[in-house]
C-alpha cells in the first residue's frame, strides 16, 4: 500500500498509508484530512488548490507534466517552482509506493 508524507510549511508532517485504489496525492490528502490540500475542483486540474512540491528524489518516478497541468500551475497562490505539481495529477499505486511532498504555505 502506498505511503505518502505531506510536509507542512511548519515542518510538521502527516504520513498516510492509502489503498492502491486511491487515485492521486490530492485524494489521499483530502480523504485523510491533511491540512493545506483543498482539492476544490475534485481532481479535474482546474483550480490548483492541491499544489504540492515534489521532493527531488521522487521527481524521476513521475510522468511529465501535461499541458493542462502546466497551465494550471501558473495559477497557484504560492510560488511555482520546478518542483511544483498538482496533487490531483500525481497518481499513487504499485508504480509509486512511497513519496514525500511539501505543502505550500497557501492554496487559496
């Protein structure tokens, strides 16, 4: 089962273990009450309220950013960096058993 660690700007972290049926970082965060991940659009890549920063050691395990995700990342409240991704577009499962992400200071 995938394990996801969400590190808050304060340094506090929430580690959740989710079913492989959990489709994304955003769904895992919302289902487990992780602070700072809103997921307002429900995972449609239309709001950027699930913005996360992927830790460098996990970047190569992820697929390339799609055009839609890239466009939405330009709308994030917190600064967009080269580690920025939308949590709704990062799937978890057998291909990604563990990941650590940083939660931005602001989402909305």
